[in-house]
């Protein structure tokens, strides 16, 4: 179930985005999606961050990191 999870596996994140898990891993490998978090031995993605990333137009990871920095700096 993807609806109420805060952290998502690649399978669930792909489902949320409406793409295959294989494409999701390809996008991850090529630096096109946000970085995951590590929780113990699991690799998980933040649903809130994926939502914000999509709202920002799905920028490449490097650009997304810059956007997050700028937003964080504006909050202080």
C-alpha cells in the first residue's frame, strides 16, 4: 500500500510515479530522481520528497539538490 507510507521501496515509488520498477532503477542510476534514504539495510525514498520533486517538474537530481538548498535557505 502506497497511500499512507512515508518511506517507499523502489517498487512502491515506481508505482506511485506510474512507471516500471526497472525504469525507476534506471532513473536512479542515471541521477534523475531524488536520493534515497538508508534505514538499516533498506534503501527507501521519501514520499514527501517525491511529491515535491514531481511538483517541481521532475528536475535532474543535481538540480533538485540545488532547489532544496534554496528553499531551505529561504526558510531561515
